[in-house]
C-alpha cells in the first residue's frame, strides 16, 4: 500500500484527502478519502458491502481516478463478491476512470473458478487494458 499512498499523494499534488459522501438514490455512500477527483477505497468497502451498479456509477462519474487497496484472490464461494467486482470494473472502464490497485494475484488469477469465472475473464482483460497508455490517456467520461 505504500505505492498506493505515493500514487494518491502524486495524483492529488499532496492535497489532504478527506472523507466524504456521495448521495445515491437518497442514501449516503461513504468515500473514505478523496481529493482533487481521486478517491481511495479498500476492496472490502466496495465489494463486501451491499453495493450495486448505482453506487459504482456515482463513483465513476464523480472521480476521474479510483485507488483500491487489497484486492484478494476470490474463492468460488464468493460469487456475489466477484459479481460486485465485475460490475465495479465494468462501470469504471465504461467511464474511463483511471484505476490504481493492489492485488494479491495477477488479474487472471483473481477468480479462477466458480459460477461466474467465465464472465470474470472479461474483467481480467479490462483490468489489463486499464493499464495501457491509450486507456490512461483517454478522457474521463462523466
């Protein structure tokens, strides 16, 4: 996470990040730390909580860069968590949000087996594409 600390500091010009909230369908979504269009979350805050597409859409339209700490290798029993992660990555990708993340394993190994493993292959591919210069240089779509 030291690399992600450095990324946050660099991307925000060392601005003091602060917790904030986004209103999603009349309820508050907590953003643990954000500054200058950059938000930072843990994987658990995004994918192990009851979140859905509208939550991820609010994040994707509000922030040009998202930092995610601690993406684990998911077991077949974590199908719902894997599905949330797929929706999150799809939404960030579609809005050209830049992504910085720390993960336990390479993208192809994040969810190697389980009910949605086939669909997860697209997510792995997108995670790799999101590292490409062309993707990073593309404008954020709000």
